[in-house]
């Protein structure tokens, strides 16, 4: 099965006349080495020294995480004096921070760490950063908001910023990200805390949050294993039951956890769930089950890091295993850390009794403690630094607004637009704003009043139907544009988010009107109440920053770029969202002088190709004069017809990479005077010295007339006669020795990359000045770009072209920045990788180069790719962003066209 990009000439000629197997298989391979538990001479020496000094009670206490809060009130809170008492008596190992100001927390931590005989491992339950817990710190967006973003690199920024917050205030572990797949809209405990309902997107965004945190030196914690997204009971109050088979769990809930484990997540939090297919012992939560922790998580998925239980004081466990028994069962199950055990003294007593009765052994306890001590050392606790409180709050908030705004601008989702002329707002139009759920002016109403002289109306949640009728009469038909905002409703779905019946009645009546733009500020599941809205915008959060982003959208300063991360109704399913840039709009064909009837004949060509199985599906886009006149998706991603192709579907661009990444980069460097076409490969690439390739001029390489062979089948050296990989070249999980991903569960050994370059240098050189279309030409050029720029080709092209042009779908290695469900499979490969290739580059050579190469590896959807070429047609500029300074493009462009023609 192949999908093809059709050239303009080919399209003109056409128009002239008018995953089935159980995925648990193979999961027992070792996952990526856990750097936080790495045993080096230094960490081993420190851990051995500390372990040998601990008494048996202290060893058990090292496995406990106790609550530290500075807000008094509830009887379960541990205050500084109580924590200090447990430190002195038992040498407890860890605390979890909750309420308090940053200054309070810092001062308390400084005092407690100074008293601790063994440094405290400091944790926080900060899914949105420390602002989720600390007064005065601005939280980052909810994960469901991030789930609407199409560029996972933004999630990495969030993770990295959270790490810097944690570092600043002396935290080593953050219980984030949530990688539960929220496939139950009524979920009373996860819901907006999840990235959404698509397992691929949850995995992609969760991986980037985790990487950002761990690159910043903070241990991330994937939660809540094996998946808390499909429940209707809050485990804080009772034990939720999930009646799914192992196969069903593996096909959905386990996928994100498996991906994060493969990427080296430092810790996993285990949920309190009752899943009979995993463990049928009556009322035994997954957190207390050896089948779940030791068999499934450790043995089958191959997790090597630390495991934390979810809070043991939660009723889902405490109801059935009271008075310290939950701590015993947790350790028997295979957990390392006991989170919020409640009764510290009783838990220690119960664990010691379990050892005497041979339910546990001191060897078990010592192994767990040793792992925790290694983590403490590797997280910097061998020498605890005092937290400096100077400018603490300012430092913690330093990145919040900028990153939060970037998330908001990329999350904003336009779901329906029946009246395209309604916005952007223009002078001379009469505008009104109706705030539902608020009794008085908010930031958005103020902005609209000041800028557009809008009349403002407010309808609080205690107002009744009579007031709603009165307001409707006041509004009447006097306004050109009415902006309706739904505000201040609850985040969880109980009682329909707490929205009153009168508010809903008013909202529904207004939203149906074609002159009304309805903006829903909060959990998008609430949109299920207004699925017949004429013009609808999902805004996800309700704060002054989101108000400013929506105001800018209404004013035409930015476009909506988000997609729904969940299905909210049959009308608005997962992935819904209208994305179009005002500077590259979709218009009627007649606007640009094209005949709509002629363009519609594309339908029959595409459908005929699908019927004859020339391709399972495709996207066709026609643009003219800077406007998109035709953009349609046809068929399915595969011949099984299960996944429809959409306008957002992302394709492997194959050799169009040569034009869209490598040639663009060469043009940019040439224009900047950093690259000389009359210099040789040897002038830029030291590793070609002494070979017959060193003297090849870049000008000839660009023109495919340097004498290089067309391609080299690198993979053949690594497979046997039957087409299967030879031993020693690949393994099924990444490691330091095998880091190069070539396909799912297939990683190439690191040292073979040098062999690939050696094979190019050893290849026979043909006559100069003879045109031979060659992958090797552009492999060399990609390396020249990297040598000059100091960046990978992926990063240089992204920062120079794709990011400034808002091409969110375009890039190498799409698994790292888009959900896999958007990526179209290329082939069910019968040799070499022996699997369906999806999200990994189809070209075997580019795959062996790690997915980034000058000749292949780029992915994009049709709209974003069209933006790139519109920029070229505009003389190097699009939407005020000038990519190339010279309007007259340099002579390299014909080379790009020639390369495209070969495809």
C-alpha cells in the first residue's frame, strides 16, 4: 500500500479531458536505561553508605511519602511539627508538598532538610506546575487544553518550565504527566486532567512533557497505571471497577504508558482500580496487586524505574485495607514508594509483622530502599542546597505567562463558522457582548467595550428564565455581531458542570443565531449542550490571558489552530476544528478565476483511483493567487477502510524532502553568505577528506551532476537472504548502544551510522556533468547544512521555515510532535522492517539515519506544504514573515523543480 503526491503536471494531465495482533507481544524487552537509578561508583558508594546506617524501622520509613501542607483545617494534613517528629523518630524518606505559599514551603523545606539524617526526596502533585499547589504561582494550562495543541514541541516547553520551577524550590519529583486516556466524558476524577481520548496524542504529548521535565533534572511520574480514564467513580471516594480484558486494555489504556516507559520515564504512579482481568481477588486494587505491578508493569512492559502508589489514604484502598495493611500489600505488589500512607507508625508496625510472617523479606525492603537511595543521589540529594528565597515568587512565575499564552494561541479551536464574514471585527459594526455565568464585567468584556465600543450584558448562574427573556428582548436584532461567552462553570461534568437551566436556555437561544459567536471558556465537554451553534469557539480556560487571546482572534490578529482533544457530541468528534490562516484563506474557486465545475471533476479522478486500489486515499489541494480554491480529502488511510483520510492527515513526503527541507536550507544559507556553491564537499565536511568525494562542488551536487550513484540500499547488509534482520544490528527497545529508531520496536546500533557514511564514500563515482538523480547528493547537502548551521537539518528547517510559517504538521520524526492517528501509513513492508510503516520514514536509508536525512524523512499535511510554496511564489514572504530577503529567488529553485519532477 502506497500513497503518492501527484505533481502539478500529472494532475493537469489527469484533468485534461475534464493493527490486529495483541500488542503485549514483545513488551518484555528491557526498556531504556533509567538514568535516575543508574549505579555509578559515586552513587553506589553513597547509597551503600546510607543503607548500612539505617535501622529496620528507618528502612521502611524511607519508602514513605508523607503529606506536607501549610494550610491548616483538615485532620489529615501533616504540618511541619508532625513531619519533623516523624523525621526524628523514623527518618522518613520523602514528603509531598500541597498548600502553602512558596516562601512558606521553601522555609519549611530548608528547616526539614537540615534536620533530616537522610535527605528528603521532595515530591509535588503538580500536573500544571507548582502553581497547582502554591498560592501566588500562576499554573500552566490544564492537560486537556494542551491536548488541543497540534505541536507537541509546545508540550516540551511546558515540561521544561515545570522542571525549572521545581528545581528553584527544591523539588525532585513531580507527579506528572497524567497519561490516562479519557475515553469516558463523565469521568469524575480524570477528565480535563488528561490530554484527551486519542492514545497516540496522549502518548506524544505525555512523552514531551516528560522529556522536558527530565531534561531539566526532575523525575517525571506517568500516572495512573494501568489507566484511569474509563471510570465513573472517583477513587478518592470508592474503588472504581473496569471490566475490560487484557487485550482491550492493551489496545488503548496501556499504550501511552508503554511509550513513556520506552522513552525512559523515571517513575510511574499506580492507580487504585479494580480490574478483574488483571487480578480477580475481590476488592484488591491494582496498586496492591502483584499481577498489576510486578507482572504487567515490570515484567511485561519492562519498566525499570520507581513506582509510587497513588495516595493510600484514598477510600478506594483504605476502605478495604485499613490501618497500615494497604502499605503491606503495596510492597508485596512490588511498589517502591508508599504515597500518603496516613498512619506512619501503624504502617511500619504492619510491615515488620509481614516480614516476620514471611509475607515480605528484609531483602525485598533493602532492594527497594537501595533503589530510592540511588534516585536521591542522582537527583542531587547527596548534597542538599539551601533554597534561596530571594525573588522566589518572581522566579517561579518567570515563564508562566509566555508559555501559557503560546499554549492558548495554539489550542483555540474553531468548531463551526456558518457566517465567515462575522469576524474579524471591523469598524462601524455594532457589537454586543453577553457574559453567561458572570454577574459583572470581566477582562474580555472590558477589552471589547474599550476597543469596539461594545454594549455588555451579564447573566449570572442564579438568574432565572424571566431575566433571560428580558435580556433577549434587549438584544433583539439591533447588533451586527453578538459575542456570547460561557464563563465560570465547573471543570467536572457532574450536574451538567453546574450550569443552571436558565443559563443553558439563554445560551442555546443565542448560539443558534447566525450573527452570534459563542465562546466556551472551560471544559470542552460542556459544548455538548450547544451542538447547533452557528459560530462556535472552544476556549478551554477562563482567565485574563485566554480572554486576551480570544480578543486577538476576534480582531483577526491570530487564527484558531487547535483541534478538539475529545469527542463532545456526534457533531463535534475528536479532531474537530477549522484551521485556516487569514493570510492563506479557503475561498470559492470563482474568487480566483477558476471553474468550480471543472475542479469538481477531481472527485471522479480520486474516487476512480481508490476504486481501482491505486491508492486507499488522498488529499488534493489547489491554490491560486495566494488562496486555496479546492481542498478535499478522499478515501481512507489503509485498505481496511477503518480510518478516513481528513484534511489534517499527514503524509510521508518522500523525496519532496529534498525541496521542502534541504534545498530551502541551502538557499537560506547561500543568501546569508554562509555557503559558497563553488566550494567543495571537502571544504565543509571533514569526514570526506581523502575520498574522491572531497572535490565535488556543491553546485554540481545540487544539479545531480556530480557523478554520485543514485542510491545505496544500506539495509541489505543488515538482513539475511529471507529479508529478516541479522542478529546484532537491531534490538526491540532503545538503549545507549541501540538508540536509532528505524521502526516500531526496532532500534539500530549506534556505531552502524558511521558505516552508512563509509558506504557513500566507498561508492563508485561516475562521470561529471552527467545528470543522475541521486539520494546521495542530498544526503551530503543535508550534512553540509548541519555542519554550517550547527543544528540538525530537522531543527534548522523547523526554526527557519516551518515555525515562522505556522506549519505545525510539517517536520521530521512526526511521532515526536503529532499524534500517530494523523499520520498516514505508507507500506506494509515485507522485507527489512517486516511491519506496517506508520510515523517512521518509509525510505530505509533515511530510517537508518534516524529519520532525518537530506533526501527523505519530512512529513506534512497538504495545507501546510502549500503554505511553503506560496511563500516562494510570493518572493520569499508570507503573512509579513520574510523567509528570504531577496524577492527574486536565487537560481536554485529550478533544481528543486527538477527534483520534484523525479518524484
